[in-house]
C-alpha cells in the first residue's frame, strides 16, 4: 500500500475511532457558551444532591456546589455566611470553594428517624448573594451508585451493564497521622494508598483506536491520536467524563489569609482538578484531552504541600475511579 494511502487510512480510522470513543454528536460551539462565563466576582450556588440509607440505619444527606467563577476560589468561613440550620451550624461543609460545579462534595449524617425534617445549608458569597440548599428525604432525591455515576458523567447516555452496576468506590487510605504540623515555607510530604477494582474501564484512546482500527491502526502513535483530538471540536454534553483512577488533594478549609488561599497553598505535583473543567487541555477528567495518570504499582501516591501563611488548614483528598469516589482529610497546623 502506498504511503499516502496508508496515511489516509490511518486518518479515517482515527477519526472514526475518536468519534466512537466520544459516543456523542459534535456540534459547533455557540457564541453564548463562551460569552456568559466569568473568571471572578461571581457567587456560588449550593446544591442538595440527594440522600441514601447507611448500613447502620443512619441517613447521609449529600451536598455539593457550583462556584460560577472559572478562576476565583471563594473562601467563606463557617458562621453567619456559611451555616446549617436548624441545629449545629457546622456540619463539616467546605469553607474553600473550588471553581465551577463540584458534585457530591460532602455528606451530613442524620438519624434514621429524620422523617419529614429539613436541613438547610445557607451560603452568602463575598459579592453578597445568598443561596440555600434544602436537604429532605423526598423520594425523588434518593440516590445510589448508579445515579452518582450517571450524574458525574461516568456513563454514556443510557448505558448500563452488570459490571458497571457492581462497581465499588476506590479504597483511599491516608498513611500516618490525620493531623500534622509544619512551618511556613517548609514542604509537608505525605502518602496516600489508593486501590480500586478497575471498574469502569479507564479511558484509553490509544487502546480503543487499536481495537477499533485493526491492523492499519497499529501504525498510530499517542502523538498522532492526541494531535487528531486537538483538531476536533470537543463534545459538549451537560456532563461528560473520561473515566480512570486518580487521586486529587485540595484545600477544603483554610484560615483567613492576606493573599487568596489558592495562592497560599501549593501542591507538588500539580493535582488533577476534581471539578468540571471542560476546557480541552485542562487537567480535569471532564476535559476532552485528559487521560488517567499512571499510578505506582503499590498504589502509594506521594504529595507535598507548602503553605505561605500560618494557620490551620484542612486538606481534602478524593480518590475517584471515574464513577465512584472516596474521601480523606488531613488537618495541617502551620506555624510561623
């Protein structure tokens, strides 16, 4: 076969394969999609995601949020601008709000006899806008693993099979103490052990192209595939996620700082974004070009965090296999 014919065949196979990987139609991006976005100055919505019954008979009410900013991370301490009612105002909610949509961020556990009660999370953003989320046991808010996987974009439209339904969350274990002390400017290095059942199948465009393309696709390289993907408009369903196991550490709570918290805390290496950054080259599972990172064989992942200002910080580590997740928290006392 002549070289130009081989190139044409590869191009056709790559295009077909990537289209099948995407599993949805691609349309040109409307102007208003980019026009109505903001880098800073906007508020955060708070969201009630739903409820589920725990093995011990208690009930978990799950909440998330939508920070309308693409860049600004809001800090709203527990108090008059960030509280639950009725009862204890501090229910473990975040005070540091990452950009954009963050689903299934935290649980509030209530007694099994919660019944017709209602738990309200109220947040007033720095721009003065107040939003509330109402936690109830309405039947249409009952969630399970399949709903979580669907809502986060891990499943294709209407897809389900026995293996996916049997998916279990990754095991996420912080190695060592859950409270650490470090000085300003000194890196704190800590380890997390993450294991998973390998479900759902990790996003692997190279492997899928080879399976779909036959012998001719064997000539394809990761660079060719990535370059081809970069030439294609990214798909834009409401939620679309590239599945694959990753661990991401981020700030969950922070003291009042002179500089914005996102400029005060530094992670090494840079962490995968656990929020829906849909921009094509973003380090986020919701990005068109994102592929899962290669994890150590023993599952032990090392991360360093450095703090520029003193105070007590709570870091949040989420292990996510694309469909389900598990969380760990690390409290860091930073001294001058």
